[in-house]
C-alpha cells in the first residue's frame, strides 16, 4: 500500500500520540516469557554443565534471569543444589559456582517476565521442600487463572515467596502429591487445575517430568545423548549439547523419564487435534531459526512468510533486506520469490542486551543506533524493501526507516511477516493492551505515514496456517478470538499490583 513517503507524515498527529511513540519505559520488540531445560543422566554423570550450555542456546527466550537446580539420585534423597541470579547465563554462572553443582538430574531456566516483577526472587527454577520430599520446577508460559488459584491457596495458609504464577503451579503440584500415588500423577492433577499456556519441567528426587498445556501454546521437546535424556523448549538446545532429537512433547501430554521405564506418556489431558492452538509467534519470531517445533522448521516457515509477502504485496525495488535477526529469513524468502537481490543493510551489535542503559528521552534516537547501524554502501541510491517480523507500538520502525533514508535509500518499502496486532496476548507474549498498539484504530495507510515508509504491507492472516504447515495455531492477537475464554481483567504483571 502506498502512502507517499515521509513528506506526508503528520508531525502534530505523532506528537499528540506520544504514548504510542514513547518507548522510554518499554521495548518495541516482543518478548517470550522463558526457556526451560531438564536433564537426567542414567549413568550418574553430572548434568550442570550441560544444562548451562542448553540454557545458553535458549538465551533468546529470556535475558532477565536464569538458574539451575541439580540433585544426586543416588545420594541423600531430597538434597537439591541450586543457583540463580539476574542477568545472562554467562554472567550468572562461572566455573566457581558451577563446579560444586553435583547431580545426575537437574532443571534450568532462562526468564523474561510477563507476570511478576524482574527480581532475583522471581528467578527460576523454583525449589520446594515439602512433606513428600523436594521438587524443582521450571515454567514457560502464562496462566490466566493464576490470581484466582493464588488467592485460594493464600486463604488456606500458603505463604508465597515470589510474585510469579509459576509458584502457584509448584504449590498445586506439592499439594496434589499428598494424595497422589506418584509425583507424575500429582503434576497431571495440578495441570488440570491451571488454565493458560505452560510448558513445565519438574525434577523430583528420582524422576524428570515434562508437561505441556492441552493447546500446545508453548513448545517442548525430548532429546537423548548416550544414556541421558533431555527435555527442552527448543531443538536448538539439543543440538548445542550434542543430543539427538527424539520427539516433541505433545499438547496435553505429561512425560515421565526414569531409568527403569524410559519415557512414559500420559495423554489424559489431551484435546481434540482441531482444538490445539500453538503460538504462531514461535514460528514468526520467538524460536531460533535452527529449531523445529512439532516437526516444522522455523527457518522454512520464515522463508515461506517472505515468499507470501512477495506474492501478495509486490513492489519494484533494487534490494531486499531484513531487520536482524528474525527478519533475515523472511527477507531471503521475499528475494527468492520476487527475484529482487537480497542484501545486508544492517550491522547488529551483538553485545547489547535487553537491559542496557538507555539514553535519556532527549537523545533516545541513539537507543536504536546502539543496537543497529546501516551499511551506507549497501543502500545508497537504492529502492529498499525492509522486512521485519512485526510492528508493535511503532517506536522502532520509524527510526529504522529514517536510518535507511539518512544512509541514502531513495525509497523504503516496509513488509511485515505477520498481520497487524489488534489485541493483547494473555498466554506468555508481552503484546500490550490495545490502546498501545499502533494498529489499533489505524489503517495500514495511517501506520505507513507514522513510520515514514513509502509503502507498507502486512502478511495476510490466511497465510499463517500455511506457515505452520497446517498445524492448529492461536491467532488471538490478530483477531481477538482466543482458544479459551480470556480473563475479564488484564492479569498480566505483578500479583502485588
């Protein structure tokens, strides 16, 4: 869709809508909640270092905090060694604090908060000591009935140490264990009470357990290395530790891993196939491109998205470029379909984390330039198609477009490998309330004017199923129709609110 370029931008309109453009307190990019990794070495070898490398491979899923908990199945029952902290995996863990972590079974976690404040207390895994022994739990996702469940637990005497919904799950597992024959039965019973998105890895003194919500919102897979089994959020983590992919944990499945029985499956929570609803943004943005989720290649999905954009939103240009990293594969797909050369226009500073100190409001332009810089030689004098995975508030897109123009691009055509965001997400993706979304009450033409592009095109919503190779997906953030009834109030954020 053409919108006539930056000369038609309405400066007064932009200033009046400063809330949409102001990112001094919020990130433009979407974030997933967490990544989980569990390992059980049947030969008795220590697993902490492998969990460390597995978490390193899942770092893209959360950069606020991380942690590891391990136990020796042949040692004193219930003894758990854990360490967690704020920051990246290689910042929190050193040889000094990894070396004492002896154990042949363990779980690890990387976190980005969508529920619960960003503090060390909210870092995972959570370790519980209770009458039946110990549990260590790592959770990826977001519950929509956590407030209600937490209130019920508090009225029966529970004292919470964190403000995250993962502790609600841990309490319910511990409570169900009092009357269940096995810990895996307790996990299954607890999962029947919680509603929302979750992939869990639970460590008991002698078992490693994985559970995925019935809709399959969040990914979870199983791997094997020699005589050790692994449960992880993505297959890229299996590759990193030299493990072989076995299969995905199915939506609604609980798997229990022990030396005696190998992998034991419980599908009692499963829904009909057509009711499943995987988060489409795993395929568009969250997952690493070298991962596979439920048998679908993330890289191939993004190539497809680019091809679809080229077919449905063609434009004449000299160069196709992607906004790193998630836009690169879609840009290549656009190039392959259109025949327009694919190139590199951006250099990304790989050492800038999510938490770098941002400039003051008066110089906030540099907050984007610190992360990205444009190769002037690549774009000078050219008509450029810029591919990105999404536009949330629009606070970054307009600056990147301006950077391309400042570098000499004669035209900038923006293509987005997802439909416009029109609704919030309650299932672990931090898509904000509608009023903060740039697409809310704006046409594509108006959005194009706000970001200063010559044309703007989004992925057609009907293409999403093709991206996921026909797997049932959740499209709630685009349509407002959710797989389950959303909460009547926005429950995302701190319980202390």
